[in-house]
C-alpha cells in the first residue's frame, strides 16, 4: 500500500511537471527562437519560475491567499496565455515539432531518466536529515501552512521568515498542484532539481555546439 501511494505520488508529480513544461512551451518557443529545440529544454524551468512568481506576487500583494485553489487558477491563467500564443503561432510550432520531434522527445526522455535516477538514489536514503535538510523541510512546511507572504517563521514565533524563501515556494506550489504529501514532495523536489539541471545544460550546450555527444557530456 505504501509503495502504491509513493508510485502514485511520483506519477502525479511527473504529470504536473509534464503539464507545466508543455503548457509553457509556446512562451519558450517565442523567447528562445534561436535555439534548435526552441526552448523546450527550458520550458519546465520557465513555467515553474513564472507560475510561482505570479502566485507569490498575488499573495504578497494581498490580492488572494496562498492556497491550492490560487495555484490552480493562476496556473490555468498562465496556460491560457500560452494557449493564445500557440494559437497565434500554430504553424511555426507545428513545423518545429515535426522537424525537431526527435530532439524534443529525446529531451523529455532525458529529463525522465535523470528524474527517476535521482528518485532511485533518494529511495535508499529518504530521511530528511543531515546537512540542511531539517531546515529546508521546516521552511517548506512553513510555506505550505501559510496563506500569505512572507510566511510565518517557525523558528521565531510571531515573526515572518527573514530569509530568501522563493525557492521553497516553487516546490510548495508543485506540492499543492500535484497533491503529494510534503515529505515525499521534498524528496521529489531534490530529484527534480537534478533533472532540470540536466535538461537546461543539454539545451544550452546543444545551442552552442549542435552536438548531442557534447551536450550529453
């Protein structure tokens, strides 16, 4: 039963990242027009950054509270904006996918391989102890239990977190969108950072060299 729940959490997490990546591709396609993959290697990072930024700003300015509904609404709005871009540039996007489908789906496969590889490593030591993991998990939970920003400081009662916490907001938002529990989400976030680094590095080096071997290296 535990294994099933963990597998479902992994599927929900990857499905969320997959939607964010493809949902952000039209914007990446526009911004990275000189890249062979038209920014697909950066689309997940771009989507995570922008959706979280809009959610963070809306909650910080008092327009809404930070909860799951807000995350869904803002993400849906971001996807709608990308849908408008996709509609406007549908011919170019269709042509790009038809010409570069091996590169695009190869990048998705590369991301998934390294995500699963990092998850496998975390499975052998999933405890959130050692180094700064206790502090990381505490800050993540503080954000998950906050409805406004800056979040409440769990180390100092009555005060707000006086720390650069936006990175934790990114993963707290993915946790809210995917519906996984915080301990699993924290480990999956660590694995996702590895996979994103691989995808982004591949895209950048391939843009500079046009060589798959160099990019994989």
